[in-house]
């Protein structure tokens, strides 16, 4: 029997140290709710979980981008809806000015109304903005050109990849300069349809612009259709991204989050082992005392 080196005690101490480390790790997992708290817990699992978390963060931002884009399209569409209503009124007034029962004075008054209505079409195009960007014409300082978008089209980032884009085409110029025939109508209406010197001549002048209003309405409706289709695409993209976020977070949870039922069972097991180890250590220390019987 040897007492200088108590091997049994050393073995018991080593086991107790390992058990204490396991208990600390188990408590950390139970307190944080995470199975992986540091790279040492699961290096490969941490890398995968972090990548999934980054992906979910990007998808959430894409959803926010999509909601902002939907708001933008709604603003533009509602503005053009009001412009369409104005063109309907202009068509009605031109029809009124085109009939023989309307006097010269009446036609001149209608011309003033039409001119003011077309001014409002320009005002709407000028004032329709989102986050400082004009939507229906080139910029706030001009009535010519396309949207002030910085590029040839509006590109909405709807995913985590560089090519995950939804595009709203360029070319909207929803003012009298961009709607066919409206500039000429505005000039004629402001002058009271003086193209003719008689009531009949003024009626003919008003009648000549009816086709231009129809053409302007067709152009406006084409732009609205493009915006409406883009809005539907954006809303579909948002729904798809929300599903992806849910599935991505679920996948991350499987890797990163702790299973409380399993970890609680492990914690209780480690506690029992710790208690048994403490008892074994006490027995290993007391076993050396048996040597004293040989010295009596």
C-alpha cells in the first residue's frame, strides 16, 4: 500500500473537475436558452447558425424594402388616379364646348376651366414624391423628362442576392408635356379656343382635342397598369420572403437553441454524478488511513 501518492484520490479529483465543468456548461445553456454559446460548444454548428441568422436579418430588411416599395407604388397610383379623374372632367367639358347649344361666352369659360384643370395635372405630377424623390416626372424643377430615379428604372432589393430585384420601368412623365396632346390643348384652352372666330369655329377647335384626351387617358392607364403589376409582384415577393424568414429562423433554432427537456435531464444527471464523486473522493482520502494499522 502506498500513501505518498494517493492515486485513487487523484482519479476522483479529476472526475469531479470534469463533472463541475459539465455542470457549469449545462447551467450556461439553461440560463441562456442556447445550446451553442461559444465556438467551443459546436464550431461547425456555430458557423451554420450564424450564416442562417445573417440570412434571416437580410430577408427581414428585404421585407421592409418591399413594404416601402408598395407604399411608393400606392402613392404614384393614387396620384395618377386623380389625374385620370381630371381628364374625365376635361373630356366632359370638351364635349360640352363642342355642341351648338353652347354660346361663345360659355366655350370661353370652359376653356378657362380646362386650362386650370390641366394646371392641376401638372401640380399633381410636381407634388407626388416619396422620400424626396419625384415619381411622375423628372424632378421638382421641371415638367419634362422621366422620373428622377437616378437610373433607367426603379430597382427594389427583394432578397439577399445582388440579382434579387423587382424593377419598375422608367418612362412615366405624367404631366401635360408627357401626355399626348395635352400641351396643345392647354394652349388652346387658355386662349378660349380662339382657333375659330365664330361659335362654330370654337366648337370645332374644342372638338379637335377630344381624341387627344382619349390618347392621354390610354397613356395614363398604361402607366397605372405597370405600377399595379409591380405592386402585385412586390406583395407576392413580401409573402414569399416572410415564409423564408420563418423557415430560416426555424432552421437556426434547431442548431442554436437548447432543448430544455434534454438539458434539464443532463443537468440532473451531472448533479448526481457530482455528489457520487464527492463521496468517492472522501472514501479515497480515508482509505490511506488503513496504513496506520500496519504501523501499530
